[in-house]
C-alpha cells in the first residue's frame, strides 16, 4: 500500500440540487448527491484524490473496463442520529473487501488513508443528504474501474476509484419468493464468487430474469458442482430458521463474505439464538418445509438489511413459509438497524462515528 501523499482537493458545486429531490419518494439507487470522490491510479500509485461535482466521466472507448470487465465495487451506508452525528457501519470491512476483490481481478489495492479521508470529507460535504430518522440512510457506492486504453487482454495499468452516494429510505422488496437454482450457477470453486466483481452480477441477470418470468423475485444459488447446497442470493446472503436454529452457509471462494451476514451471526448469538454456520443442504430445507419445521428464510445484505422470503420452489415443487407473530428476521433487523443508526448500544464496536470536518 502506498503512503498517502497528495492532499484531497475539494471543488464544490455552485447550486445544490437537493431542493428538487423528494426524499419521501426515492427509488433505491436512482438519485445521487451533488458530489463524488475520485482518485486515479497511474505510474504505480494512487494519486490526485479529489471531491468534485457529481457528473459524467469521460473515457476512451478502448478503456479496459469496457472489454475485460476489470471492475469491482462496494455497498455501504451512512446514518445520521437525532443530534446530527453521522455514523457508518463497519466501514473498514468494506475497505478490506474491496481490496480483496481488486486483488482477485489483478487490480491494485486502494490506500486506506485516501479511502477514509475521501469518505469522511464527502459525508461532511453531503451531510444535508443524510436524513435522520428510522429507515433513512445514504447509500454509498465505492467502485474501481480499469481506465487504461487498449484492447489487449491484460490487466490495466491505470484505474479510477470513485465513490458516489444515493439517499435511501427503507427498502421494501414486497413479497419475495425464490427459486433454488438447479441448472445455472453464480460461481464456481476457484472462481470470483467471493469478490464483489461487476461481472458476477451481469452473469446472474439472465437466469434471474428467467426466474422472474416464472414469478420469482430472486434465485438462491446452489453449489455449481452438485446443486445440492444452498449458497446465497443475488445481492444477499441467506439464512434459514429450522425449529429455533438459524442456519447459514459458511463463506468460501464461491460466496461473498457479507458484512450483514457476519454481524447477524454475532447479534443472533448475543440474543441467545442458536446459530449454525455449516453447509445447508437443499434436501434438508425441503424436508423441513414438508414437516413444518422450516419457520423462516431471509436474505441479508446492506441494501435491505433483512428481506423476508415467503416461499421457495425447488424442481417445480413449491413451498410456502408460515407467517410468524415474532419472526427472528424482524427482531434482528430492528436490533441491527437501531445499532447502526446510534439508537441502540453497540457492545461489538461496529459503529464508526464520522469525524466532523470543515468543508
Ligand atoms: C452477492 C452478494 N452477497 C451478499 C451480499 C451482502 O453483503 P453485505 O452484507 O456486506 O452488504 C451482497 C451485497 O453486498 C452481495 O452482492
């Protein structure tokens, strides 16, 4: 990792567009704030960190990201409490993960000082876009793209690291029914499934569209070799409640090491819920659904936090989940979101208070 050498340049917009935004009607990830953070990699070093007005970036059509898909990203959120303090949730985990993703795609690691300096300054600058109150947050999308020109299949020597921000409200996905994958695969042993590589998502779109045409909102991916083990969904890790035990698959090189997932495992344990992290067989979940012991299934990820699943289909057999009075999913979501936004104690030290910076 290089030492941070360049100071952060900040260019503010003349007129904020915030007054034209209806904060009560935000479609997730479609409205962006006034500024973005951009940093360049060239001559073997990250340099020229800059916050500037949000807007298009210009690139040569031969830039390698367009041809070879060297692109990774992250998803994180900032929250504001009633005293106006800004918090993030385990941002160092996102920083470490984007560098893990980059390494797998032969891309350079980003500098930690640039990351936090850029993020903290950007959040101070965009503070008005972070609304206090339950369910409000600012979604942050850091990403890295290969910008070197030339259509030769080799790693780029130039990159851009960018952070854009989108105000978000509660993420209601409506009723979620899922299809257990028995043909297509999201990832394979030795592949890039653990990385937040852009191409992982493109590869899921087609099979997910097929599932949507059949009335399912998501696919739960299974292992590519046997399709016998349940792994994760499109942008979420998956939990199953059988009896009073929560089950979730262990991470591997096929599964994204979700920050919500790992936090929920600890949170559930701290609440006295029995959690088993182990390979979860399709057959045991089908059996549990048949004998009535499958009580809940939910997805876990930054965007929705927890997204309850109301039913699943495996090889044309459909199963509905019961409606519970007090599901673990709702209880854990309430606890985790309160902790994230400084409305609950944080015995784990997960919350990160964004320092106040004059901008
Ligand atoms: C494939 C995949 N799995 C799981 C997750 C959940 O990860 P996290 O909880 O860190 O958001 C995401 C979203 O980031 C994802 O894209």
